[in-house]
């Protein structure tokens, strides 16, 4: 499965919105109002140390909980 995996970098620093300070300010204002909405909040699940990232990848939380990576678990 992983042998056909291709990773490509992503950056939006060259987008017209980011390059134009007025457009960027407008976009950030719109986003900041949406981020506080409840459906964007992460349900915290089990904490994993960075060394246990493999375990975190396979973690399945109850009710949509997500694994949390920490410097020490």
C-alpha cells in the first residue's frame, strides 16, 4: 500500500490572497469567526509521546476522539 505513496509539499505563501495584505486580513477575519464554532473543535483522546507516533496513528478514539501528541505522555 505504501509503496505507491507520493508526498508533495504544499504552500500557499504565493497565493494572491496571501500576497495582498488587504485580502489576507479579510480572509483571516472570516476564518477567525468560524474557528470557534463547535464542529471545528477537536475531541481530545489519548495522549502519546512523540516517540509513540506509530501508536497514535493507529489509535481509534470513542466518539470521534483524536490522539494528541505531546513532548511527554
